[in-house]
C-alpha cells in the first residue's frame, strides 16, 4: 500500500512526542523467538533499532540463540536436554553455547545492524566482566548454568558513548574461572536495571499476557506488578509465561520504568510499542 507524502508527515508528527520522551534514555531489547529466525522480521527489527539509534535513544540489544545451539548440538551428535525450561549444560555443551552465542549469532547480528547503516559492537558477558554469575546448585544437575550476581556496565556505557549499539550474548563469568550459560530474559532484566533503563522490551512469539491463553483477543495491555501474585493464583499467568513475567516484575522492582512483553512476529513491533499511544503487548509498571 502506497502512503502519501502527507500521511508520512502525519506519522512523523505523531511520533515526535515519543521520540522526545526517549531521546537520551536507555531501552534494553531482549531479542528472541521467531523474530530471530524469519528473515523479513529480522530486517524489521534491525531497521527499528537503527531508527531508534538515529533519534538519540541508547539501545542495548540482548539476545539468546536456543535454536542455533540445539542445531549445532544435533550436528555434533549430542542431544539437547532441558529441565523446567533450562538447558542442561555439561562441559561439552558449554563450549558449544559459547561458540554459538558469542561467536556466530552475536557477530551475525552485529553485521546485520551494520548492513542497515547502524553502528554496533558485539559483546558477551565475559567481556570486561560484564556478567558475573554463580553456578546454580539444585537437585537437578544443570551443569554449567549460572544465576547472575553482578552486572558491570562500564563496557556497555563506553560503547554507548562511542555511538555503538551494544549487542550482548548471555554467557557469564563464574568465580572459579568457568563459563556459565545464563537465561537471556533474566540477563536482559538485570542489565536494564543496572543501566537504570527507561524501558525493557522482551520480544516473544505470543501477543503478550492473555486472560485466556487460547484467545489472543483477551490480551491484558497493562499490569501493575503488585497484581501479579493474584494473576498467578488465578491461573492467568502460568506455564512458560511465568519466567517472562517474573523478569518484567524483577526489572520494574529494580528501577526500570516500564517492562513490556511484545509479539515479535509483528513487523516493527518495537516502534509500535515505543512510538504510539496504544502500544503493543503487555506493559508492566
């Protein structure tokens, strides 16, 4: 559909108050799901981030890479195992996790942003001790899986001040010299809080929090974090949505102004969320 010059101007004018609101502020985007796999959606996300960068928003892109890790494990003849949604990461697996996340996936995203005329630098939690973690000890031996204990934001701020989008893969440094695999949603929440971010945006493959998980028309657009326990008790927040909601709640309680779960299957969902009244997905405050 062709958009007239007049309508283009109207869109820009309507976006102006939001651009003014976020210019100079930090927005952390956790990038994952189908938006990381579908080529057209990847291009839309990269365009969104470059536009945000150009209008003066400090964007920090935190990414996972579960499908790529599973594919590489399959190539070397190793089965992927999960316990309660967490990847069991033995010594061989952590080497592959580090190679895939900090290597291929991270550098592919940096290159893609550069191809869209952005400026980006690839980082992982090992760089500048960005992420420090303690190995999770539980009845289910998860192996080299960590829980974040420290976020050292100096290297992120250096990248931002130099005009680069930090692209961060979520492996962390353990205190005994080991490399640990950490959950990307949790890492994004902790990074956002440590940066005193204005917004945390989690990209997923669902519309947001639904009152009826089988009906996308029951989207709950806004949630106050104090109501989350009741929503869990009522079964509205259940299954795989629990850890994502918990990340949003944790981020808000640590000082992030707003945290939002959005549908990464919708092209330009980040811009719709930031630069429009209605937004998209579910916002926690």
